[in-house]
């Protein structure tokens, strides 16, 4: 159980999250207006944290402690991953094939380890409004990536970012292939009690290991099938991949770059994935959501001032030259990752995706007849405008109290609800 900070009587209950009344925070009954709101907020957070921890351990193999004792500390350059390596498998003789040594970054794990205050809030490093409540919505929004978007919101501390407007969980593993992320997702979200919206930006490591287009698409489809098998309301959208100079050359790139990259060129393999990824996003019962996935295959490219070979097929539309200044590595033949500034914009595109699919750009559906609904005993939100005097004499007006549901959180002040 988490430790608590001493109550601050000057602090009013947290405001309703941005998007109250949308798909992310639907207008349902959450809290009992006649009971102490602080107690209910705290209990909701503790229950949710306890449930997350229990579900994480329920996904592990029964002998996970012996597995950890056997393999922990064996990694030479990367740590043993207790999250991914301890899933149950049909035959323990092949356990060594499933053991992972990598840097596994998970904001969900960070949230479970965080210290909660007396309102069930924790200090979130990614959100602009922090601290915020442990429960971050009626659905999970999760970004999956390899090193492409690893620590995208503050890479090496070089970029100052004010924070995300809504909470987005991340699982990022440098060097990960699609199957590695599949294993991580299974460990963390296969037993999730709430629907999950996934957005994956990974696959370049598969390209570097000479996986074919069919193999890569098979991995995407297998991940999507499992995600929707866990919960029919789950969604998976796939981002198209950037086209890095390290494994491709375009028709207007310098001659020295073409000569050095020509032996390990993957241009047509990456571009062949683009229409098939778009087709995958347009399939299934949630196509109206997943078709909005960001498309990163044009990022880091430009149209040259002079195109000396306009008939060559080595272009993406009119873009036929790499912007070498938008890639992180100095030597063009080593450039695999986009620069920190571009990666930050990619992360913002992921936030924008979740913003749109959760209806955050639409007018919230908040019914003013909530008090009448209470009298009629209808399952709608209950708004009680009252005044509370704190110890210092301050008054909190227009607090929004909501009837109880252990899996979600809604609270607001009248001022922020009108923003």
C-alpha cells in the first residue's frame, strides 16, 4: 500500500480532467455526493493501484521467482527484464528463448510505484497538470515504440516540454522488434479491466534484421488479433515508419551517401509497408478510429531545389531527399533516429491521435439536469453546487461531485468545466 502525504487543508479536491463527458471520461456515476469526497478519491486510487499490481503478478508464471533467480544478473550490457521474461509458456525447457535483457520503460509501472497524496494523486512527469489522480480515464491510451520514441517527451533533458494535455501511457524498449513489444503488452495489459487504445511505432529493428514485408505484417496482425481477443473494445493503430538514411537512399541524396548505403539498401522494403499498414488500419470493427494513426514515412524528407533524375522511383511523392539536419546521428550513413525536436513533434502527434479518437475536440456531453436525475435515481452524473469553508477561511465554490464507480475518476470545479 502506498504511503500518504500529510493532508493540506488549503488544497481543494482535484478538478475534472480535460475531456470530461467524452469517450475518455464518459458521463457516468462515479462518486457519492453525500460522503466525504477525499475519502472516496483516496479509496478509488488505492483500489486501482492494488488491482493493477495484482493483475501484473497474475500474468506471471507460477515459478517466476525461480526464473528471476536463474537469469537475473546475466545481462552483460542490458538488465534482465522481470516484466517480459516471466510470462507462462507451454514448455519451460524453452524458457531461455523468452528471457529478455533490455531497458523496459513503462509509465504504468512508474505509476504503480508512485507515492499517492491524500486525494489519490501522484506526481506525473509527463502531464502538464501534475499531480493528477491515479485513475487516468475510463480507457487506457498506450504508445508502443522501440528507440524511435523512447523518452520522447524529454530526450536527455535537452528539450523543455510543458507536458501532455491528457495522460498517455508508454511502453518503449530500445532495440525492440514487434514481437518484443507484443510480449511486453501481453505482460502489462492482457488482463486489463478497462479497454485499451494502442498506438505502435515500431518495425525498423525488424527491417535492420532483414525481416520480409510479409513477416513484419504478420507480426502486426498477430499483435492486433491478440489485443482485440483480450477485449473486443481494444484498438490497435500502426504508424507508418520513418525512412532513415542509414538503410535507404533517395534519388536526390549525395552520391557519396548512395555509394555507402547501396549494399544494405532497404528503401523498397520500407515503402512497401506503407500501403499495407494503411490497409491494416482500415480493417476491423474500429477502423474509424485506427485510420487516424499518424504517418511518419515523410518525416525527415524534403523536396530538393533541383532534381537531376526526376524519373527515378526513389522518392516518396515529391519528397526525394533526406533532411540530414533532422536526424540525430552526425554521419548520414549512421542516421537511424530523428532529431530530438522532430521526435518531440512525433510524440505530440501521438497525443493528438488519442485526443481525436476520444472525442476531446468535440463538445463534452454534460447534462445540466443531473440533480433531477438523482431524484429519479437515474445513472447520470450528479452535480452539487455547495460551499466549503477551509481552515484558513477560503471557500471552494461549484465543486462537481459524482456518484461512485471504482474504475474511473471525475471531479471538477465549475471554472475548469467551462474552459
